[in-house]
């Protein structure tokens, strides 16, 4: 069943706190109440209010109207309509990561579901788990919200279609027809056995070992001929087919001389994508820092494997050394679900934070991978 509006208010408070907008929980509550009633937000003339409008309530009139529609729908729901609201959200998210646009907005911070519903509403559950892990657990705790643990052992209920007997055709009077002749009773049709229904597919839990992370060496690099901010690299990943072509947006952060012959960690099972006409067949993993209210990273560093690593060595998160997916299906949003947990710690080690808040270091041959100086930076 959908959680009460209080969870929405707490999550909004957490989101605002993590972005250092300086709004109190009570002020957030007042703003949410105004939006839910479809009233215009009062302009306070402060940077915090402007940022709230811009990043959280929609960057233009169209997205803002869409966000308000979801907020009004969620806040006006009651026990009799909770299940339908959850189903509406699940259907809407079948091919989307967030409810509105390409990032987290107030529309996303409104609903959750029980484990029983989770089994039937996979898109809904994937989305909610992404939203609740978009801020740190400590920040959530500060505003009184606890991470909702999702029990992946709960499976959808199996239902068998009921079989109905075929009705016998109506017959003429058993004694006589119009000519006075006796009529034979119509024989009932034989029942057809009910077709066996295929067993429902079990949902596969999304875990970080699905990502194919490997050690690579940059053996060639040049500027992209048609994009000032892009490098085109040739990266040796220990494959028989030779180096892969990889396009990276690192020109504004790392000089080309520092990229040559560097050992890197590459994400190798993303779907190849053309970037300004050149197909990129992997992605270089980097740590980055973004200042509050900034639209781009202020600092980016390569995540490097430990000394002694060689091209083709597998990189994995501690405790998750299963075989990766051959190729990530973009429709399943596996990368989008896992990547928000990629982070660096106080020792500059790369890792992944699980749902319980445990940091799992990124290892090659049992030794952590590191960046140079970024603490608590996102990795992507």
C-alpha cells in the first residue's frame, strides 16, 4: 500500500538538505502543501527558493505542470485509491527512469509500496528504490526517514485461469418438431482441457556484478575532430580483437598528456553509442565532484587500478564477483539503478554503497581501485 504523505515530506526535506538549499522541514512542508493544493508558490526572493523552483519543481512550464499533476494526484489519494495510484505509476515508468524528465523532481518523492505489491509492480519498485537511494542514509535519518527494505524473495502470485464448460447448443423440443416427428436430443460438446499457462518470469535482482568493469590501458588518444570537449581513445582491454574505441568528455578536466598510457577502469557492457559520429564501445570510469547549485562537475579524476594490474583484469565490488551481463539492456535500466551507489570514500577508494549503507570497495585482484584526491565523489 502507498505510504502516507508524511514520507513524501520527509524525502523532500532530505533532498533539499543534501543539496544545501537551507530550507527547514517545516518550510518544505508548507511548500509541498501549496503545490498539492495547486496553489502558486510564493516567491521569497532568495536563492534557495529559486533553486527549489528550477531543479525540483520543473525547468519550464510544461514539466512544472506535469510535476504538479503527480503531486496533486498523490496527495489527494486515499486508502480506496492507493492501489490504483501505484499501478498508474508502474505503467508510467515502464520505459522511464523518473516520473518527469531526466532527473529527480518533487513528483518522484510521493509514493512507495509493500513487498506484496512490489512483486507485481517491478517498474514501480525499481523507481522507488532509486529515489530513496538518491540521498545519503544519514541525511534521511536526520529527517526521520528510514530506508524501505525491499524483500526480493517475494514473488508474484501465480494464478490459473478458470475453465468453463462449453454450453450445449439449444435444441428443439425433445418430443416433436413442427412436422410432428421426434427429435433426437443434441449431444453436449466435449470440454476442451484448459491450456497450460507459462509460469511467470521471476524478477532478477539488480546487483553491481551485472556491470562488466575491466582494467584497460590507453594506447592511443586524440581530440575528437568535431567536438572540442571530447577525446577519442584506443583502450587495450586484453581482447583478441584489439583495442576498443572509446569517446570520453574529459578534455576540460584532464590534459591529453596525462591521459597517454594511463591505466583505467572501463565499463565494457554498455550499449555502444555514437558520439558526434564516432562509435564509443566502452566508458572510462571517473570520480567527480559537483559544487552546490552547479550544473557541471568542478573536478574529475580517473579511477585507477592498483599497481601490477594488467589489461583485461576484472574489477569487481567486494562480495559481488559474479559473472557480468554480456550486454546491458537499456530498457531494464540496470546501469541507472546501480550507478547512483558508486562513490569514493575518505581514502579515495572507489566503491558501491548497498541498500544497508555498507560500502563495498571496488577491487582488482583483491586490492582497491583509487582516484587521486576526491572524497565522497560520484563515480560514472
